């Protein structure tokens, strides 16, 4: 079994355990699901190299039904059709501006806020381009289960001001992209949504 496939099984195992702990009322079942959860974290520790204590701190017991996390990204093009990217401070590689969906903000509001915070640009959201299930794309493996929403945005201001949490902001030609942050966005995904904009193919892609 491949490492990525094994990771997905472990994440699924943990989700089953969390759901069982949340909903089961029988003490025997509670004990078994708790044991199953501990085993899933031990397996995740072996695969990812993180200590079980770190995983326990990162993945607290759920109080509601476990669900996927949502990552929201914006595609902004210059007048000459170059694509706006931000250089991530965590790994020094490039991505579309964006981040985790915020509670209390719609996906559209989140991408507007993220673009402003990271690039200094005011944007208007035009179209939903894609909803990617990261499991179905060759991203860097991670313990959480993530859906990625990508929106087409047009800039309504023009002065770029780098945010405090990114290293740089630049426009790039689509045929000369820099090293990308594989955990956040893939070249294949960028080229897919870019082509949709150029061809004005507005039907959203979804996995």
C-alpha cells in the first residue's frame, strides 16, 4: 500500500473513531472507539513523524460530527493575463492568495479578506471556478481532510502591499510559474482554472 493511501485510511479510521465516541452511549462501545482513536493517532505518528502527544493536542476530541476543512483561494489576473501569487512564509514557495475558511464569513468574504491581507489589493469575486477534494489530487499528504474552493477575482485597486504573513507578492506568466507550495496548490490546478478564465468557461469544476 502506498504511503498516501495508507494516510487516507488512517484519517478515515480516526474519523470513524471520533464519530463513534461522539454518538455511542454504551460504555463498552465508548471504550472500543477510544482505543480505535488512540491506534489511529499512533499510525498517523508513524506515517507523519509527529509525536502522538502533538497529534492529540492538534486533534482534540470532537463535539460535533467530524467534517472536512475548507481552504479558499483567489485567482487574480493582471491586464496582460499574468497570475497573482504570494510567497508563503512557511515553506518559501508560492501559492494563490487565500487560506482557511473563517467561521462567521462566507467563502466569498473569506477570499476578499485574504486577498486584502496578503496582497493589499481590493478584489471583487466574479465566479466560483473549482471545488477540489485534495484527496483526489497529488498534494503533499496531510492529516486533515480538505476541500479547496477557488474563485476568480478581479482587482478593484492596483497597489500591491505585501502582507505580514507572506514573503512576497508577484504576477507570473502562466507558462513560467515559480516553485509552488504543493500543500496549497498544484500547477495542474492553477492551469485548469486559468484556462477556464481565458476561455470564459464558467461552469465550476468539482471532483
